[in-house]
């Protein structure tokens, strides 16, 4: 049993990993404590996220921050956050305000700062009440589908509209999250298990923070976003547990807007379904560290904020006016409805059953999540949470005309839900978003391939009762799900004659082909054959990207460099390689010839283990040359570069590489967890680096060795084993909110 919390006021305890365990007398005091702790443990991280939400990163990062700042200002992230905050119910607003008061109290008490601030000659600033909503928007505004629509528009403009379908990738950029639940009828304990791992950029410190939040109402452990109250995505409180993956839903639309200006009075109008409409216009100035301040125009039509121009479009003339310009506006549910879903966060902590979890998340808006939930009574449920607008299916594919009545939003899609009598597996796949139909067509257009979901299901269906150890083993599975079409292509090659006009394979290339055909398909760090496969796959993708059919996509696209990762032809060829393997010949690509040439390319490269190339590439946003000054062991006492990793894109252990571009992993499991509803002491968790965001702390990266080895740490629940930390909370400025409906 967990020991009772000793009597006393709000307090912070630490376990052996430096993970904060927070206790307070009410939910409001606990929110204050969580905010204060985030400000102390993750000071630079939350400051940078706040500035991202406000479009002010260039003030400390210099010109490198301009691309993001322009977008954040034009997309009006901070204003959207303020609108969502103003629309909150009173209880949620007070709870969020308490969290912000905690952050600001740490600033008032001089407990923020760090080497990054010193290098930037910058100081942390007070937060606004709505800043946590802005921070959450920053994490997810590029998380959905609108950048893919920019790429499809580029394909349509460059290769023609019919070419778009050849990049139907069934793998939107960088999907890799897993979550699964096992009903108690299939577990050793008789109670449900939930496990999984979210995939994001491997930022340093981690985008998630392990934390325990306890008060008389609830005692929850889970993963928090620093700068955001509660446990939005992954948590358990002894009675209920929840976890999510990205549902891959399409809920963001791009509209082609036609604007006309009246220079005399400075007004702008947009052509809508009923004619010309007024456009909101203002100008803002972006400060730039070490550079010249930049003034930008911020426009918003009835559809949404204008975020980009339409490339290569000359001013068009109409009979009624002197011409118009074409731009792209972005419509998202959070801005359209002035709701993001923060109303769900406090009820989620208070949940005691899967019914409570689903009721709480009925208030969720975006991003749309695939949720698995379980409770100690034995129930397991799988459902989607969020808002998917109902509109023309063409909206999901490309930017659509703003003046067309047939492309406007008309209500919302009913999202699927189901009771789970056995297993629930969600891995960004079509079936997980499809409910009973299993096709996902009502929710989105492109999903992750089914490889990870199928493999997890296969590993769960072993014909015996499952325990925590089985969940841990699934986390580290390295079988490459996307191998079969590659193997079929290799098998189709005749070493003596690989195609019209092609020479026979060299002896070296023929030997490489035989080795790859005999390989077991596991992307293990110590596997020499996995390294050879990656070398051949990369060469093949590069040849596809530079093929005369696809090469025109490499021409300038006209969009902001911010969207470069979504518009890189090599990257997109890598993401769409399974589609291109199946249908590339329809484009006029001789796949056998390209595969054989790639074998020749790879056979000339030195042989290395996969882990020699597939190493950790952590991302730490810093001003100037501080990244060099604070790299590696100097930051933490733990070497951060050169960490060899198993797994790859389309493995359950989805430590992703970018075939043809980058073998190192800059995106992958930003946490792994197992929630045991029978006994929380059996639960496990891990993050890539550590609990602290302060360079030099012994907890800055002390979890890295376990994470890299695929191991998880036990969650401590006994208060008597934790170390109390001297902590003065200062005044709590709001009353503890009551229960919200």
C-alpha cells in the first residue's frame, strides 16, 4: 500500500530520479504548485514555448527565429489562446489561473534563470493567464494536416493534379505513436493494463515531464506538458488510466482567398460565398536579436488567419475592380469555436471510471486524439476525442476556394467509440480511427501504415495471460513492418539482367542483394545487415527523388522555409516509398533499374552496424553558439551524442530515421509507460533525458541510459521513500475551484 501523505501544507517531494511528487490541500493549490515546479525545473523550456506562442523567439534566438515568429503572428496563436481562455467556465479559468500564478511566483522569488538565459542576455517574463493554452497550441498547430496540403498543392502545380495520389503516403509526416490496452480477462492480475509511447521531436529537455499530482480529491501520476496544467495525454490515478495517440484526423483547412485592397482608405476585402467581405488588418513588429526589427501584416478573413501567399500567382483582373491577390487562410476548430478543450483537464484528473474519462474528454477540441482508457473495475474503452468539421471531402486533399459555398464547414463528424472486451491497439492507423467500419474515412484521409498496429496485436495475442513484463517487451520490438515490398522488389531482380538497357549486377551488388534477402528484418543496433538495408533504402529513395519524373518537385515551392520539412522532395519520397513501390511504374519509373542502381551505390559504401549510423540526435534550441558550448557531457555528465539506437520508422520501437536524408534519429519515443490498474506500484515510465531541464543538474539526462536500452523505471508511490524539498509556495491568489460539469 502507498503510505499516506504526512500532514502539512503544499509540498514537493522527489524520488531517486528527481521526478517531482506534488502534494497540496486542494486542486487549486496543486495547480499553483505544478506551475511553480514547471517554472523551476523547466525554466528555459517554458520561456521558449511562451515566446513561440507569442511569436517572439527572434528576440532571443536572432534571425533564425523569424520564420516561426512570422507564422505564429499571422496564425494568431496568442490571440486564439486568449479567446479560448476567455470562453472557459469559471472553475477551469480559476484552475488555469492558479497554474499561471505558480509560474509567476517562481519568477517573483528569483527561482528562474539558467545558462541559456545568460547566453541570450535575456530574462524570463511574467505569463499571461492564457499562456498555457498558447503553449499547447504551439505543440500541435503543425501536428495535423495543413502542411501536407501545401505539399499536395505543390505536386498538383508542378506535376499535375493526377500526380497527387502517387504521394498518398498512408504515413503522414513523422507518425509513430503507439498505445494499447489489455482487458483484465487477458491479464495475470485480472485488471487492465495500458501501455504505449508518444513520438515527437527528441527535444532536450523532453516535451513531456513526469510528475505526480496529489491532493485530497485525487492522486495521479503521468506525463505533463511543461507550461500546461494537468496530465492531458497520459495518466493514471489508481482508479482510472488514459493514454492517447494522434488519430490522424483531418480538421485543419486551407482556403484560397481572393483579396482586393482600397489603398486610399487602407481596407482589405475577401471574396466569400456571398460576395466581398471585410478582412481584419493590423501590422505588428517582430524584434530580432542582433538584427533589424521586421514589420509584418496580419490578416484574417471570415475563414481564418492568412498564413501564406499562393505561389507564382500573378494579380488577376476582374471586370469589377482593379485586381486581386491570392493568399491562403487557415481554419482550425480552436479559433473557429474559441475552444481548445482545457475544460477536460481537471475532470480528467478526477476520473474514477472509463465513463468519467470519456465524459471529461467530450469537451476536447484539438488535436483529435485516439484514446484508450481503463478503470480498476475492469472496463476498457477506445474512442476518439476532439472536433472534426463536416465538409466537402475535397477540403482534406488540397486548398479549396474560399468563395465556394460547397467548401464551408457544416457541423461536425460523429466520432467512433467502442467497448473493448479483449485488446485495443492504436498506432496512428486507419483501423484505430474507423470505429466499427474500420476505414477511418469519416475522420481523415491518410493514416500510418498498419504495420505497427498489426505487430503489437500479434505480440499481444500469445494465448496466455499477460503481465507488465510482456508490455515492456513490446516496447522494444524491432521487426521492420515495411520490409515486405522492399524484399519483393529485391527478389524480383535477376542478378544477370535487371531490366531493359541495364547491365547485370556487379558481384558486390549481387552479394548485397543475397544478404538483404536472407536478413531477418530486425532493425537492431548491432545488426550489420540492418545497416546495409538502410544504406540501400536510402540510395533507392535518393534515386527516386532525383528521377526525371519527380525531379521537378525540387524546384522552389514559394512557401516559407518553415514548411521545408513537409515540402522536401527527398523527404516526401521517403515517406511515400511504399506507395511508390506499388505504383511508381505508373509514373514511368523503372523500379527494378533504380533498385539495382541503388544496390550498386550501397555496395560501394563501408559496412557498418545500424547503430553506428542510427544514433540519437537531440534538439536543444539555443541562442548563438551556445549549442556547442553546452553539448554532450558538459551539459549533464552524460554523453548525449553518438547514442546507438535500435528500431526505425515502421518498427514498434519507432526510433525514426528519414530514409535518403538522415539516418540519425531526431524523432522517436519521447516517453514510454505501462499503467497497471491492479497495483500502481507495478507501473513503469521513462523519458529520453531526465526530469530536470537545467544543464548541469544530475537529473538533466540520467534516464538516458535506461531509455536507450529500452528499459523503464518503476513509478514510486510510497511517500515515505521520497525526499521532501524545502519549498515556500507564496500566496495562492485564487480560490480552489469546485467540480466542473
